[in-house]
């Protein structure tokens, strides 16, 4: 059936990596119920009185690892968490300036001034609701997986259009970009062991017992060997953007907390991402070291205000799992988007066809036993999921 705003979607399970797609997707309209604190309105009257609801639109992608189970739970539950968290603060969202107390009380006459000094706006409440929703969804996944004796986790990338603004929340290595007529606007950033090295190292500094004597928090250009002991070598600690030299001690020969480079980088030698949902039972192989304390479920939320931009007919939001971005850059995707839409202006299904086009481009073509791109580079060997969301004819609240 038609997706919200006539969005396009396509997916592929690549290279027979699994029988079931570890990527999962979800989209829906979210109705946020307005209600006075402590009052229970008649449900039938509320249904008839549509002014008692605020409307949002939601799209999300989940990339599972260790199986699809966590991604399936997240795809069924995250939007409910978002609805719930928005309803909890809806009284503040609908005010020009969020009140200090949602109950309507004013304990301190200077409360409005304090809110203004902190530069707190309705947008900040939506961002906070998204952050809280991800955390609650993570807790639910943990409980569900434990109850069913399952393991695994997933990344999460969610887009919410609400009150004229687009909120993109990301926990993982999926990506969203806005392809506008004359511009490309990144709406997310990837969270990997490399990009979050300092946060991870700082956590290990604060709680060294988490490493159980098996890992070193220091980063070195390569894995150290016995002959390096006593030598001065390049290193980085949690407080360092630059590099320094330290004299190698025997303890430095332990396995690095973050090891490898690029797509080969691993957190505790185990995970390729540093944020996501689930993985509550995940331990480093042959140890009792838990990975979860280092794996944050809190997303980074970026906001795009439609009122500040002149949205054109072919402007779109592209959301995709890392299977697409591993082989295509933002510029390459934008080029495909602009060329395709310019050549297919009358096709009523053009956004769905564009999603398929992007998937096919990243999957490549089979040549012998390999899948290759048009430029003879190796194609993606991951699950690929893509949303193409048109922005011009969006439904207003």
C-alpha cells in the first residue's frame, strides 16, 4: 500500500549472507494525543474531535547483527515509544515557550526567565523525547531477548516529521542525507569504534574493571609486540585529539579496546558499531567481558526546519543502511537521484523506482562468482535497504 508522502522503498538480501533480511524497515503516521494533566476524556469524543491530536510522520531503518530478532522488535516498537514520549511532553511542545512545570504550577516566579536563559524551545523537547524513546526501546529489546533466550542487536535510524521540522535520530552506521536542488545536507553521522574512540576510552578510564585485565584502553598505530617494551611509541588516550609518545609497558601489549581500521575496526574485537539497540547479552568471545556498557543506545538527533528552506519538487530525503553507503558516496547517490528524477517526471511511482535504482546500483551485477559495480569495483555484500522520501508535497499537521 502507499507509504506516507508517497515515499519509495526497496531492499535486497545480498550474496546469500542470510536466509532472512537482517535489515528491517518501518513507517507510519503517528497521532500525538493532547490532554490536560489528570483529565481522562471520552475516547469516542476524542476520535471525532481531531483537533485533540497532533500528527507526525515516521520512517525508520534497523540493521540487525547476530540475527534479525532485535531489528524486528525495534521495527515493531520504536514508533510506539516515540508516540508515548511525545505525549508525555505534548503540553510543553504546544507552548510558545515550554513551561518549567507541565502541571501548570509556578513554584518560582523566575521560572520563565530560567527557561529562556537555557534557550529551551519546543524543538528541544522533541529531541529529548526521541532520545528517551530510543533508551526505552533498548530496555524493551533487552527484556524481550532475555525472556526468549535470544541474542543480537541492531542499529537504528529514524526520521520524524513533526510541526514543520524533520528530526533524524541515528544510533549506528546507517545514514540519511537530504538531496536538495543545489545542495546535499547530511542528516546523520556514523557511530563506529573509530569515530567514538574518545568516549569509549574515557569510559574505560573511569571504569577500568570493565576491561577485566584483557584489554588496554590506549590506541597505538599498530598492535604492539614484545620487542616494543621499553621503547617510546606513538599513542593516544581518551583526552587526546593529537598523538604523543609513551614508553611501552608490559600492560600495553594487551589487545586494544578499539582495534582495526575503517570497516575492519572492532569494539573489543567484537562489534563494528559503537551505538545501537540490544546486545545486552553480548560478551567478548571466551571471556566474561560485557560489550553493552560501551555500546550506547542514545541517538544523535539532527533537525531540519522546513520554514528556513525553499523546498523544490525533486528534493528528497535518502535513508539507507550501510550496505548502500559502503560502496556509494553522498555525491554519487545525489547524482543518481537528480538524474533519475529529472528523467522520470511523469512516473507516479518514480520514488519507488528510484529506491530500486539505488539498491541495484549498490548491489552491482554478477560477473562470474563476484558482484561488481559499473566501475569494476567490488559491489556491496551486505543487506541493502533504502527509503526515498519526497519533501515537496508533504502532509501538513
